[in-house]
């Protein structure tokens, strides 16, 4: 059982889970001419540098393992992970990627920043966070993709507890952030209200699941 848990934990490593999910999104939603440059840009700007950072950190003894399991060690990881994530967003913007790709990159960056802040008090599970984050987004691509990812996410969460890498609160915090991030990235859209005129255009936020609209205005227009 321990061997199986370690295998699941390895498969569910954020770098692997996110890379596979990005490949699914790009491969199913974009043609080769558009998708390949985006995929290569994400690999070169974010995923490969992060992989090099993790492996070199383990070899040098900067952190104990590729999961960066020690909370204090993560304080040396996030200052690198956040700029790598930002580089991915900039690359997507420069390539004029579809808005949902850029939105996903921005939400991922936000999740890293929140995790960094939370890490001062709590070592949340990044495995669970990104597994559930990707699963919710993949439901937007297709039921089968989402269901497979969700099953894997649940197994990843179980493996982190079984291997005693996290406490229940650390795991739940990671899952909660992942679910919220996936909802914002995959299911919650905003667009300018083209009917409004004047200096302060209204914004309409739409939930794609329940088809609920929320009308907001900039604070300085009140």
C-alpha cells in the first residue's frame, strides 16, 4: 500500500499534474499551429525552469525532496516559483493566447501568492491544491476528462495523508483553494457590458454553472 501511495503521490506532483492538464486543454481546444507555440512557451517559461529548480534544489540539499515538504524550505521555493508563474502569464499575453489560457495563468499565479502567504503559518498541500484545481478546470473541457482528473485528485489527497506528508487541515486548505481557483479559472467569466456608456463601464460577472449574473461598478463611480 505504501508503494502505491508513493506512486500516486509522484503522479500527482503539481508539476506533472499541471503539465498533463495543460496538454489536455491545449490539445483539445487549439489547433497545432496555435497550440504548439503556447505549449512550448509554457514549458520553457514556467514548467521546465520549475523542474530544474526542484531537481537542483534536491541535489544541492537546499530542500529535502522534490515536494519541498519542509515548511521553512518552501520559503526559499516560492520566491522562485512566483516569478516563473508570472513569466508564463507574460508569455501567454505576448503570444496573444486565448483569454481563458491567460486567465488560468493569472489564477495559478494568484494561488502561488496565496500559498506563499499561508505558508508563514501553515504548510498547505500543493499536491491537493493543484490536483483539484486542474480537475475542476478539466470538467469544463469534458465530463470524462474531469471525472478522471477528480478520481486522481482524490487518490492524491489520500496518498498525502497516508504518507503523513500533511495534516488534515493542511490537506483541506489545499483542496479548498484548488476548488475555488478551478471555479474562477474555468467557470467564472467576466466581460464588459457593451451597453453601458460613459466613463465607468459596468462589468458583468457570469457563473457558467448556474447562469447567475452579478453587476458591479468601479468604486470611484459610486
